[in-house]
C-alpha cells in the first residue's frame, strides 16, 4: 500500500512511474492547482540527472563509493559515531538506573517520561534552527549535564539522568534525519544500514558502562559526557541540510555543502512563501514540457 520513493524511481530512470506518484501526492494533499508547477520542477530535475549521467557515462555507482569519496566517507563515519554516541547515552543512562539514588521504579518513570517533550522540542528546533546546530548543541548539553554527578550533591545523578535522557532522545531523532538527507538516494539505505551495523557492533560494550560505578559513582556519567562532547565537535563538520536540494547521486553527495560557511545557518522557509515556478500557458506547452518523462526500464 506504500508507493515507492519518487527519488529512488528517478535515480533508476523510471520517470513515468515517479510522475504518477508525484501527481497522486499532489492530489491527496489537496494541491491539484500546483500540479503544473510540480511537473515543471520534475522535468528540471530529470534533465539535470540525465546531464550528470551523460557527463559520468561509464562510471557505475556502487556501495563501495561511500569509502571512495572523501567527503562522503567523512559523513559516513561521523554519522556512525553519532549512532554509537546515542547508544552510549540512551542505553548507558538506562542501564545505569540501578546505581541512582532513590526508588528504581520512580527513577525509571522519570527518565522515561522526559523522552516525549524531548522529541517535540528537538523536532521544532531542527526545522527552525537546522539539523547541524541542533545536533551540535544537543550533544554538547548532554555532555555538560552528564557531569552534574561530579558535583556530588545527593540527587544530582537523577537530575543528570533526566536531562541527559531528554537531550539524547532528541539527538537520536536529529541524527537519523541527517542520515537520510546527507547520503545520496542510490546509496541511502545501504549507507545507513552499514553505519548502524558498525555502531551496533561497538555498542555491545555499552552496557558495561554501568559497571564503572564500582570505581566511582560518577564515572558512568563522565564516560557518557566524554563521548557526547566528541560527537558535538564532530557535528560541526557536517553540512546543513535544512532547505537544501538533497543529493540524488554520489557526485551530488560529494559536492553537498561545500559552499557553506562554518557558522552559517539556513533560514526556515514558511509555507506561505514557497517558491513558485512559471506556470505553463496551456496544455500544449505543458505536454511539451513533460514529454521527456518516458519510462526507461
């Protein structure tokens, strides 16, 4: 019942199928008056992709391209480290529950209930501030607040766990969003799966973080803090993907974000100010514009 991704269909030269799905999406969303503009946009995308394929004829894309291109390789390992960091923070704080002061059941409830506002607040932030700085600040604050138990007052570990769980839950959502937007369409699922596999293998050691409390009550929090602070620094090396044309091919992904400045921040585009393309004057012009949309199986 779920249609195929139009981006993937375009990458496979299945233009007619992509066009039908896009028209259906426009109609379901009640935007049928914008169908002409959508078709013109689709035509422009197809022409660009065809030109890139002609320029790179004879060069087939494979999963190993993730490691052949330096920027794409860098993004892959950073996002894999993000996935590991989230396991360290989320699972580490959960397993360390047995070492907290107070009632275990109440503590579990407290560090669980904060996940709901964490998701909503980070969702709002990443769609207004951007993915890059939301992740950077989120990991940074997780690292800082995880050091609270070092201060030593009685319930600082519970407070630190609640704030840390709140923040790392939001970082989880943002990092997943970055993964889907920074990898090219043709390699997206493979790249994300590989990154999750690497972090999952290393994550087998995460539960042992709780045992660090045998050498010091605050040591599990210090370990979580160190990993999160490193992730915060690495996050600044990723490009911003909010309101950007997402990469379709490996070449697109390699070039993505090269023109962005380090302290740049994309502005949120309100729905009422969406860009509009010129509308075709009549059906004949429209038919001419969309004529290249022929399926190539």
